[in-house]
């Protein structure tokens, strides 16, 4: 392994050890390449952890099979307060609109609901997008930003506040460690040990440790995510629906039920809100082109 990557590996391991909580980490394992890096690094660091995959109902079948092949992964199915399982299909009906770039209720309900009261480890990296570069760092604390900022000032922790209200810290000094220990039970706390890794770093690391990774990468996928994700390009979504047509059919059925529920609720339909939404097919065609 290259000297620079060895240095980054050592730093990532030190980050994991620095913030290790007594009850262990909650590792959000997606089945993608970055999650594989986190999984291997946690083993190398020998930190206490739970490896959790939230089954979203719109994971690619290949991803589900790959996740199930990894030892020690626990698969969880997000649920509503009454115990009903949360799926993309009933979320669409409940929300009355498809998930969109500026309204990604699917992520918060299907992926981000787990790990409450735990320190969550993610594979977030700056190289993935300018947005992550702006809003992420080694540690992120969410919730009650003003009081969190006051605590950070009291501890002398190094931090910055993002436009989204998150407090982020870029190292693992003693003040930051104490700040995290104080806050993680009451505020969503995330540790991102490979935040400064490049794509090349990730692939070189996985190759070095003999990780085959998700087979979808060999099919030309650059990122692994939910089928039909509104954050993906139209071209990628169309490719996904060709590869997995039953998911497209499931979306259309959900859109049909969504339209019926909107009618039952007396929600007005107008050209701005729901142009020509008469059938699930109409919604699908509109959704793919927004």
C-alpha cells in the first residue's frame, strides 16, 4: 500500500479509537465501497461496534445479497411507531408526493432513523460532492445548534457551524473528545473517519485487504443507493428501471394509491403542484423529468 494511504489508514483508525463510546459504535452499513472501508477499518481498530444495514425496500437485489454475505451484519427494517414496517411504497402514499431532491423524506425515514442515542460511523467523504465538503468533517453534531455551540465554546472545542445547523469538528483533540462524550446521547453524533479519502484511496484500500465489494460496481455503477433515488440523474434512474422493471412497476402502483389518497384527502390538483396527474404512469413520467 502506498505510504500516503498508509498514513490515512492510520489516521482513520486513530479517529475511530479516539471517539469510541462505551456502548460501541453504530456503523451504518449500506453495502457500498465506503461502508466496506469503514467495516474493515473498525476491525483493524478493534473498536466495539454494531454493523447495521437498514433495509429500505428499494435496495437493489444484488446489494441485499451482498450485505447478507458479510459476517456480523444485522439487518433492520425501519418501522412506524405502531410497528408497521416503513417502505418506500407506503411512504409515498402517506406523504402524498413522490420523493424529490428538495424533499427526500425517504432518507430520513428509511436510512437515518436508526442509531438514536448512539455515535454513528459513516463513510461520508468530501470527494463525493461539494455539498459534503461544506457540511461534513471528522465529527458532526446535529440538533439544538445554539446550545451545542455554547457547549463547544465552554469546552474550547474547535468547530464550525454549517448552514444546515450542524456543528462539525475537524480533529480528535481532547476538547473535542470531551464535547462528543457530553453530547452524543442527546444529539445525533456522527464520526466520519474517511472524510478526507479520495476514490482512489478507497479502491486501493479495498484491493489491499482483498475486499471484492458490491458486484454492482462491475456493472458500471459508480455509487450504490436506492433504486429510483431522486438525487440520481435521469439516465441512471432509467438504467435502473430497465435492470429492475418490477421496481418501476411498484413505484407506479404506489403513485396510483397516492393519487387516490390525495383525492380522498381533498387535496386540490393544479398545474403547478401535480401537472396531469391522473394515473401512476403520469406521475412516473413527470418524476423522471423534473
